[in-house]
C-alpha cells in the first residue's frame, strides 16, 4: 500500500474513533501488508483448513483486526466480516497473548459477547505478531459446544499462526520487490530512451554534419583542380578528391553500422539485414542472418532493444573473436523470442563467460528491462555464443 493510502486510512480512522498512538502504529503496520479486503488466497485457506482438521472443528479463521471491524482473510463456517468491539480476537490483540475459552456462556467476561449470543461456546486463538512486534490479528479455532483444548491443538494453532505471519511477510516482500522492479524498469527504460536519443543525434551528426562537411571540401578540391593548369597538381588533387569521396562513403556506412541509425525505418529483420550488410562491407568477416520465425514484434521499443543487443554482440565478435564467420539466428521457444549470435573465433575462457564488461552488461541490462536474460557461452569446438531470451507478445506475421 502506498504512503498516501496509509495516510488516508489513518485519517479516516482517527476521524471516526481516535485511537491511541500505539493502536495507530499497529494499524499502520497492518495496512502496510495491503492484505485487508483482498481476494481469497489458497495459501491462507490451506492453513485454516489444517487448523480445523487438527482441532476437529467446523469453525476457524485468520482474523485481521481493524478499529471498527474484524476482517477474515480465510475462514471456515464464518462470515467475511465481524464487529471488532467485544470480539474474542480483539482480546487477543489487546492482551498480545493467546486466548483459550472453554465455555464462553459460563465466562462472565464473554457471556454477553455477540459471538457467544450467536452460539459460539469455545475459542482458541493465537496472536499474529509481525517482525516489528505489532499484533495484526489472530488465527483461531471455534466450536459451538464447550470443550477443553488439548496441548496438541494449542501447539498446532501457535505454529500455524507463525506460518500465517511468514506468508504475510513473504507476500509483502514480494510486493515491495515488484514495486522496486517496476521503478528500476522505469529508470532503465528512461535511461535507454536517453541513450537512444544520443545515438540518433550522433548518427545524424556523423552522417549529416561530418559527411556534409567532407562533401563540401570535396567540391572545393574539385573546383581547385578544375582551375589548375599543372598536370601533377591536378593528378594529386584528383587523388585527394577520390580519397575524400571514399571517406564520405565510409563515414555514412559507419553511421549506419555503429549506431541505431539503421533501425529508424523498417522491421527488426530488415534493420538487422541492413546492419549485417554494412558489417560485411566494413570487415573481413562473413555475417549471416537466419530468421526462423514468422512472428512480428508489436512493441517497437522491445524490437529496438533486441536490435541493439544483436548489434552489440556482432560488434564484439568483429572486434575480439578473431574469427571469420558470424551467424545470427532468431527463433521462438516457449513463447520467448530466442536470439543466438555465434562466431567461429578463438572462443571465450569458461571462467569469463559470465563477464562483466561494459558491452556484456549493457546487453544484459537491455534484456532484463523486458523480463529476459542473456548468457555468454563457449562453443564447441571453438567460438562464442551469445544467447538472449525475451518474453514477447507475438502475432503470426513476419517481424
């Protein structure tokens, strides 16, 4: 539950019936679990069922005590909600101790209770104590006839009460982890968006800025050559012009190969084909793409990050593998898009396969952002494989 929700609930409670500071702290702890008024949960139902079976009763419950009501997270034979005032479970919370009632009708403290008037005669309840010491409610077993509760039954309820708290803590911890994950994913997504903007700006500057400047210089060289009357000078200027044109072409191809420039238009497959064509032109390696799926990627951001992972993996292989071939393969397995980038180079030391280099960490970073994972594996007999899996919403058309 968010801090704002806790504050609103606390304000409403104080307005209705001002509690003590200690009670308000207990209620805040209870509400921090965000458990009250939630859907039925079989993990808690099982505990109540076990308590009822061992105690041989038809009535049992996990009760969570608020100021004005007693809400039952799991129950057998009882309504979902009871009055808190005068309830047996409220006594457990107030006394911070177990409560054993043999015959409520004969007990002057409980004979006028609404539960007693409804036919409940005996009660066994243990407090649900959080790690901070707050009593959230109780786990209880009830009977419609007077009875003595055995030591086994008391121990059972005590142990099961600790299990209820353990599951509440686990549920809260999972919710907090999920919130942290969402916050981290949001930060990573914004970080990747910023990086993508930087890459586009770099590609534009490299392609349009430097490329245009070189084009201008080439035209100037050409103009000077056309005015020169010395054959040797003209020949030299022609060589310079040729070199500059080659540099312009290289600059533009480099912009597409080294940034996400090539992903601005087209599908993931088309973008990768253009990128690998550029790598083939700029290196001595042979790059191949094997697209073994007909799925389309609906999320453009996901497709972009898969493209960047593939681009980083291929670039690493070009720079470091020492091989002659790179094979990029896409497929689908168990509703996850699987990408493998293989090279036939010198391979990677198995002890370093979990590498923490910037390039590998960036690829893992991108995969984790969309719930996936990435492995760096040695290939047999030689080479390295980078395998990435990402769960995706899929459709039956080419991606």
